[in-house]
C-alpha cells in the first residue's frame, strides 16, 4: 500500500514500459490525418440523416476537400487510423463498394438500436423476414436499399434466395 515501496516502483516502471511499447506500435498522427479529422464532422452533418458513404465517394471527397494528391495507400492508412480512433466504421461489403460510416454513434445507437428493438422486430412480423417496402414504411427517414446494404455489411441481415425484395 505504500506509494514509494519497491513493489509499487517496479509496477510503475513495468506499466510505463508497456505504455511506451504500445505507443511505439501506433501510427503517428500526421497533418493529413488532422485535416481529414477536421473535415469529417461537416461532411457527416451534410449527409444527415444517413452518414454513410462508399469507399469511392470517400476518396473523391478527400481529393476534393483535403488533398487532391493523396494516393489510395495514404487514404487506406488514414481510414485505418480513423477506425482505430473510433472516428469511423469501415464495413467490407460483398454486394458492391465497401462502406464507411462517418458517425459510429449513429450506426450503433440510432440505426442498430432501432432495427434490433422489439418494437421494430414485431412490426416486421413473426418470421423475421421483411420486404424493402415494409422496411421503408418503418424507416421513412432513410432509403431502405441503403439501410439494407449497411445491415448486410454488418451481417445483421441477408437477401432471401430467389427473392429480390425480401430480406
């Protein structure tokens, strides 16, 4: 319990060494990352109520607003850093372009919270299947096909075999 005891000093030294090794392994914050971070909130607000873009749209926006010379490798590194920081969610999509959610809180609380709520599930019927029209009726503030792409990338839903409008 003594703050200056040899055991506490050894613990502090060990924790400091672990912290230092962790920090050394993290990518450095660059000016480019800082510019991207400053551009994201305005872009997410402009995309409201659905702050989700495709990877090509992300590249175009970064070239237009941040740095027209940024290569795809730079952007991949930045998106990885943003995801590690919790600023975005990068979703691999098997149905097309990968998706980037610019507001993780929106994804987790607003969209997933609504979709997984008992009220929403009961509105879709007892089978758990729903059509694009039912989804659009229950989520009028969003475009149903875009929501379905996000949910499919998350692994929350999938298209029924042989049926284009049933999920």
